[in-house]
């Protein structure tokens, strides 16, 4: 074979190798492009799916929050933005009474607004006498405020207190005497000075109160007796004053370090046994509010007024004095 033929064969062979390399390169490029296309398609699909999922979650969350807002408005009425600097919680203690038909109905035996000043953590208690005479919100009726619970439950009581005080109630808490006793026992009791011998028995009403004068460590049942006693000359006003002293003593107990170990038991009772308007949207906020409580002793006031001239069992509000007191307590909310 001559040299010329060998050269031509080599050229053909090299061309063949080059063509194979080009085909393999094109094939690799095609595979890479296909792979990138699959990956890009997957990314686009995943992104679309995430956007769609996010949109659905946002819509579901918005629907949940809208439903929550509607429920809250139905329970407590509109919240005035002037009171955004405060957290006002209506606390109602229920007592069982006998109505005119001989059945049992629940009354609001204790009515207290606990108001937190969000910026300082200071707490104020506003005590509303249970025999306060009110014009029932949404009707032309007049009656003692304690009977409203039987008519419309906590929502009606909340709206009535909103209208009565001219402030916004953000949440409410309702507990009966048995749950109250359990909570006091869970906290570990309350130390307080009993200002006089308290002895009162009502077999028909199932009430038996026997507390000696002096410094006492009250358990749940004894604390209940202390707050329900009203057989002194001051009648309902005396009960209000005892509620003021008790709230201050309880507040000091809650600030003690040993109370931290009892919080799970307290939280379990509240979760299982206490009626409240607070939902998941409120729980963390309320917990954070409580975490920032001030060490300053709480201010405690009784709604200003006096017994009615023709019926000493009725508490008549002094409207001018109450309006002035509310302006002092909520200066940031003045119109």
C-alpha cells in the first residue's frame, strides 16, 4: 500500500472519530438540555404549587380570622382603637340562685374589670357592685346588672359593661364558685387579714361562713366564704371592699417565684373548666401581657355611686363621678 492511500485512510478514520465525538457531544448536550428542562419544569411546578398552597393557606387563614373576628364582635361588641394601649378583661364569678319558679339560674355574683396598661404592665381593678342598676343594652328594661347573665350570658354582660363604663372590653372570663376554689387551691391559697369575725349560715341557700378575725391563710373554700360574706353594716359595699383587698393579696401571690411551678395546674383548670372569649389568636398575647406584669401594687376602685333612696339594695351610679374616674384611669383614650 502506497503512502498516499495510507494518508487517505487516516484522514477518513480521523473524520469518523470526529463525527462520533460530535454525535456524542450533541447527545450529551441533548441529555443535559432535557435534564435542565425537567428540573426547570419541576421548579416551576413546585413554585406554582407553593404559590397555590400559600394562597389557599392565606385564604383559609383569612377566613378563619374573619370568622374569629365575627365571633369576637358578637361576644364583646366593637373594640374602640382608643383602647389599644390597654388590655381590659371582664371577670365574672357566678353564684347559683333560685328564681321565682323555683328553678336554678346563675347570677353574676362578682363583677371585676382587670385592666392592664400594656406599656407599663400596671394593673387596675374596677369593681362593679352586683346590684348596680342599669338600662339593659338593646332594650328598655332596667334591672340589677347581676341578673343579665341569666338573660344573655357573658356576651350580654360584656356589652353592658362596655356601655356602662364607656370603655372596650377585650376579653371575658367566667368561673363559678367551685372553679374559683380550685384555682385558689392550685395557686396555694391566699394570705389576708380578716377584718372581723365572719359567721353566717343559710341552710336553704347552702351557705355556711365561719372565719375568725385576724391574719389567715385562706384555701379555696375559705376564700369563697370571705368574698361572699355580706352580713355587716356596709352590706354590698363591704363586699366590694373585701374584693379589693382580696384582689391585691392574690396579685402579690401571683408575683411570687413559687407560683411558676404551679402554672401548669392553673393552666389546666383554666383550659378545662373556665368559660372565656379568648381563642388561639389571643392566648399568646394574653400570656405575653401577664409576663410583663409590674411589681407595682394594683390600683383598685369601686364604681362610684350610692344606694338608692327608696331601696338600699340597689346601687345607683354617679355618672359624672364615673366618667371622671374613667378619664383618670384611661387618659390615653380621651376623645
